[in-house]
């Protein structure tokens, strides 16, 4: 398929540097072409037209201009046209006017056949005319001025003149073309020359070096000139195989976009050439909904959709920006130069619009979605691999938050070196039993009796100090450590509960478990074995779960097993999720904990007071116990008691305490109530 990243046929905007450059070269080149033709004697041209050699040479120039010799799929200036050999031979033998006339006709024919934009056809005509003019000027300095009436045939002593004129031809053409590419792709001229001049010079050396031989054959045996097609065909074949292998290695087969390997090369080049104060933008894009298309309509339709998205993305960014496909439904975009974060966000927003715009295939319309992650050099990463990783982190943040576009944020990077180091320390802390449980009381509002203690995990790191649970618990939840951490907490909580129960302090110990824990069928078995080992009744322990448990069906088997075992459940942080009242009734929940974010503001916020009062009334109507978290003052406790809330928990009664301190606190305040009053009977 054609290269979807080739936007050279898109005309430049009037007034831009590229437009001014193309217009200037075109005017100068066409003027040189006209001047050269004015120097051509009409009689000489008519005489030349009657020569079969003229038409054979012209046909070879046209054929040689139809398809370039490509040595690399990365050559942004395109390939080298074999017509160079024959036009240079025409220059040496018949002079500048004939050579530029043949070249102009060939470029025009190429433009018609390949349907190129007219600004490219005119520019190519002009730059080739100027290159031939430069070569003719050099020949003139050596006293060589060929003409149709006085053809010139080189000899061995003319090698220097031919070599210098060939260099002038190549340098002029390379500079003119590379300057246009540099302006089009917003890259430095040096960078474009460095990436293309080497391979191009080798091909030009071969083609220009054969031109004198073509002249000699034209003079001595004109009928043998077509034999030069044979070595050119061999060059075509070899170069095509080389380019095909190179293209397969550096491009995605389906979309024709650069693959990860080529993206890495382009990124490293952009980073190497970035000036001080400049930024390089790296975007990772994920297309949502492709799997459904593949499953519903088949992979061929999904492939066409990916090709369409590739086309959209390449026409959304600027020339010189790189759009790549990394595989599946993931794309990447490299911006070698980007002004600032705001500009990066604007580009990302345009890219997301390109992904989410409605698509019509197979008579159906598809409304897809996409997420874009942004990483910038040097703000976020110094090399390709880290840019890719951190753009990936930002993309997943966009997916999780459903914001569509996110910039990399180090504090949310779960894969940062700091977090990876913390993960290793957590694993060692679990192995060495360095984690500790603290306990916070749950007090009945009616009479101040202590009904339970919530076990809260704490970790004092040997060098970091106290590490908040919000930092290390998510690490465990996202890894294989979660099961080990849960087993550790339940075992420690049961051991402490046994110490209290067997010494007369019959308080219920609550343990927080995640939704992932409830997907583990081994949890009820662990609790059953632990209760038996410590000789505790099931009501001595309580499991606190979040509202997420109510939104899915996967954990219900575990919940039923816990209910059969007799272990009560507490629904934590109620009011912050999307609970279903029907599911709440069906679950074996003995109490509902009202989230602290509502409780703390009930005195100054009427809205929060109404929310808490409604939850208390709802919980009471279901025959459950209500627990208010975050109670920090007597006024809030009084208002909760007035509402009919059953239990309170917060700093008003005590901060979380180590086991030994909690035991002393309990002995000073504990009153043994009847089981019916505690809700344990």
C-alpha cells in the first residue's frame, strides 16, 4: 500500500517558509529552463528530432523517471531516478537545452502517471533544471560547451571536468531537495542531509559515472544504447529486494506506518537534535472498541478500521511528525518539536478527536473511543524507552479516569523506580513480619460502650519512616503480594482477638479486605482454620468490604461461604459508590459504615446532614447497624445520636493504637454487655 505518512502532495499554506521556498526555486528553475530553450536553435532541434537516437534517449529518460531506485524505506527525500544517467549523458553530448528539455518532459510524464500534485511537478522540474545548469556551468569553466550541431564526446583527459560537473549536479540537487524536505518536516537541513546524502551519493556516483559511457556508445554505436537498460534492471531488482526487506523490518505490514523499531530510531534522532529549551513530544494512543468490531464483523473489517485510523492520524499531525503502530489497537506519535505542555495537550486532543470521530464501514456506523498518554522530553524521560513507558503510564491513567488525555505524572506512576523499590521492601517486610496492626475502637453512641476494634495496618520503614497505607496497600493489590498480605493481617487480627476474648475482653475485631480478596475462594477456609486454631467463635471477627463488592457477581460465592461460616460483613465507606439496595439486602451484611467525608461536615453542611440522616434511616429500615466514621468532636457525636445512628468511630474516642496500648485502653473502658446489645448474639 502507499505510504500513509507521505503528505508531500499536500500543498503548503500561502505565506509559510515552505511555500516561499518552493515558489522561489520554481520561478528560478523555470526561468532557467526558458532561457536554455531560447538558446536552442529551432533548426538544430528539428534536425535532432529526425534522429532515432534522440527519441531513444528521450524514451530512456522518461522510463527512468517513472520509478526511482530506493535503497531505504527511511529515505525522506525519496529515491534516485535512473533518468539521471541519460539526462547527464544528454548534457555531455548535446548540451544543456536538450538535457533540460528531456528532463522536463520526463518529470511532467511522471507527474501525470503518478498523479502528483502540480506544485511537486513544477518544483522537481525546476530543481533538476538548476542541477543540470550547475553542471553545465562547471563544464563551461573547463571550456566544454556541447550543442546539437557540435556534439561532444569525452576522452580520458576529461575525467576531472566530468567528475567536478557531476559533483556540482549532485550537490545542487541534494541541497535543493533536502531543504524542501527540511522545511516540510520541520527538521534541520543538516539532519536531513546526514540521513540521505550518503546512500544517495553512492547511487548518483554510479549513474553519473556511467553517463560518459552512454555518450561514447551514442557516438560510436547508437543502436547499443538500449543495452544500458539491462544493468539498470539489475539495479532496480537488487534495490527493490533491499528496500522490501528494509520496509518489512521498519514498518507495520497492515497500515504501512513505522513500527516500534523505526519509531525508536526517529525518537533518538529527535532527542539528539533537540536544542536547549526545546521539548520533544511522545504520545501513546489506545483505540477502544476494536475487539468488539473484530468479534462482531470479523478481523478483515477491523483491519480496514485500523488502516482508516492510520490515515486519519497521519493527516492530523504536522509533516515531520511520526505516526507509528505498535501493534493491536495501539499507536504512537512522535513530535520532534513541541512548544510546551499546553501545545502537547492540544495535539493530543486533536488526535483523540481523530480516533473518536464516527466511522462508517460495511454500511454501519461505529462510534469508537480512545485514550492518549503524553510524555515529554526532557521533562519526563531522557530516552525512547522511558518516554514509551511513561506515555504508557499516562495513557492508562487516562483510561482509568476516563478523561481521554493525560500527561505523565510521576506521583501516579506505579512503575517508578521508587515504587518498585518500595515493593521490594514490602515483600521483605512481610517475610520478616515487620508490619503491625493498630486498633481503633467502635463506640456505641447510646451509652458509650465499646463494641469493637477495627484493625488498621501500619508499616514503619527502617529508612523511610512511617509509610501510609495508601502508598503500600495499592502496591500489594496490583501484585501477587495481596494474598500474602491478607493472610498476614487476618492471622495477626485473629491472634489479637484471641488474647482479648480469652481474657474477658469480648470485642469484635474488624479487618478490611479488598474486592480482590473476596475473589479468592481460599479466604473462607483460612478464616475457618484460624478461628479453630485460636478457639474463637465466628462473630469474634468481622470483615469490612467496600461498595465495589456490590457491583459485581464474581465475589458472591465467597460471600455466601462466609455467611455460612457465620462471619459477619460490614459495608465500608457507604455513600461513595453505586450501591444497589436490592443487593445490599441479599448480602450477609450486619452493619453499614457511613463515610467520614459526609460525617465530618454534618454540623456545617445541611446537604451532608440530610445524606447522613437518609443513610441512617435506610440502614435502620433494613435491620442493620449504622456506624459513623470520622467522628472528631462532641457536637458531631451528639448530632449522630439525635439521628439515631448506632455506633461511632473516630479521633474523639481514640486514634489507632498499637496492640499493647489498645489493650490498656480497653481494660479501662470495657464493660461486658449482653450479646444481644452488641449485635453478636
